């Protein structure tokens, strides 16, 4: 469907036989419509302030327009004014999970939607219902590497748990996360080196 004042370069060439340079992306847009769309997109972003907006809220043409706007930045699927940061990145749950490392407390005082957003931002991850700060992966990787140096044929979950100094409740999800990232691979009852160790 062609919106009034908007058409792709390819469709315009089919209709008119003329090749015209695109206004934005691969679209030719009436200048008044382009200006209105730019103003609208900027106003929506400004209204969202530091929270920003999910880029998925915009259609393809709007996303191309946003890419051309000055003073706007994209970060992990969100768009906001440059110079503003996501207030969620200051949530105390991040520090609590970072401090807990491989045996963090259950996250409290935060919604599941915000936890998922922090995971999308690459700050936290969830595995088997347990939430961890991303620093826990590096600690788990280091311990897996040490265990594999000592036990080249693979290490057991018990050995991994002891190396981390945690209970099975946290060791199993961390081992599963290492498997998912290709750092280790499960072979029967042991973990062996994965391609990304």
C-alpha cells in the first residue's frame, strides 16, 4: 500500500519510467510529508525523555527518518535524545546482582518487563529462572577453563559447583548458560570445552 505522499523509488520508476533519487532510504516522499513525519518522530522521542522509545514502535519509513535526525541516538533497540541515558541502567538490582556474582539474590523491586529490558541491554541474563549480572559469565568461564585444564576429559557439575563456591541452584543455570554461549558443551555427565572457550 502506498501512503499519500510516499512511494518507493522502484515503484515510482515503474509508474513513471523515471529514475528519481530517494528522499530517505529507498523512498521518495513529498517534502511537506517528510517534514511532518520528521517533526512528529522528534516530538515523540522528546516526549519519551530518558526512557526513550522502542524502535519497533516506528514503521520502516519512520526508522529511516529517525536515522537522519540530529540529536538522536540508538541504543539496544531504543531511540532517545543524545546525552540522555536510560534510567533503568541505574536500578539498584543491577548492583545487587553484580555483587552476588555467581550466587546472586533473587531480583526484587523490579518488574519482569524491566528485567527483560536489562537483559536486552546486555546487563543481565536469565537462565532456568535465575537472574545473573553478565559478569557472572566471565567468572564461570574462567572457572570452566581452569577445570578443563585440570580435567581435559571434562568436569562434573559437582566440580563446577565447588569451583564457583555456589549451590546447585546457581551452578546448573550458569553451566547451561556456558553451553548456550558455546563456551562449554555437555557430554553425558560432564562439561567439555566448547568452540568459544
